[in-house]
């Protein structure tokens, strides 16, 4: 480990050094070791290299390193000190390609949450990086839980979106949740949408029955 508590593999990835990272992988380095303090694995760092934040050459190199790591015996569901898995971090970073690679892995748990209660689906629905909701759709197609209860209010995910006034995301979720679900106050999603004045959402829920 270096003075920052990073392994040689993690240090190479942080520097964007694909050659050194792949050399270490070819020599069977331990891909599950974490940094001191943050408890990030190499795969966590790979997940932060999105197209928006990286130059094309580094992005391509780090994506290839990520694919190589996923071909090994790696804990894809390792949570760091904030509860982020590589998938959660890839969604947070807008790394669409890495999201795809993780969804291809049958071991990836889509329903783990961060320490502050954010699931992969919630983050994808609320992210300004995925306004087309395509990532949310892929998560649901791969088995993400849609009726999760969020926080102490007893709201489900749709009700959380309504209270956040995320109308487009809420309209999308209407096709994937139990619309008759009641929170701890006995309110349905239709009640909440009416109170928030989300007219398009109210219309859609009435059409959905």
C-alpha cells in the first residue's frame, strides 16, 4: 500500500494507468482489497471513470480494466464506508458502460442501499445524467425491487418520487408498482399526487386504474 492506503492496483487505476493495472491483474493480484478508511475496491474506482469526466483514451483503458476485474473472482457487491457498491457508484458517476457490465454479472445485487438509504433504482430515477430513464428501465428488467419502502414515512418508491415532485420519473414508475399501496398515514400515491398538484401523474394513475 502507498501512503494513502491504496494498493498497487488501486493506485494504478487512480492514475489512469491501464498498462500497470492489467499487468497486476495478469499476475493475480487481489482485486478485493480496499483502501484504508474509505474501503473502496479497485472496482469502485473504475466505476467513477465516466465518459463525461475522463478523456477518451483513459476511459477506454479503465473500462477494459474493469472488464478484466469482472472476469476474476471479485466481490461485485462490496460496499464502501458510505454503503456504495460499484453499481451504485457507477450510477452516481453516470458511467453507463460500467452499469451495463455490472448488470451482465449474475452476482450483482441490484437492491443494496447506501448508508443513507439510496437504492440503485432510486438513484437512476432521480439522476440528471439519465433523464431518459433508460438505466431505471434496465434495472427493473434485471430484477430491481420496485415496491421498496423508503425511510420512516413508510412511503414506497413511487410516493417518494411524488413527494420529490419528480413527475416524469413517477409517471414511468406507475407501470411498475402497486398503485393501491398505502403509506403509514394511510395515503395512496393518487392522494399524494393530487395534494402536490401533479396533474399529468394523476391522469396517468386514473387511466392505469
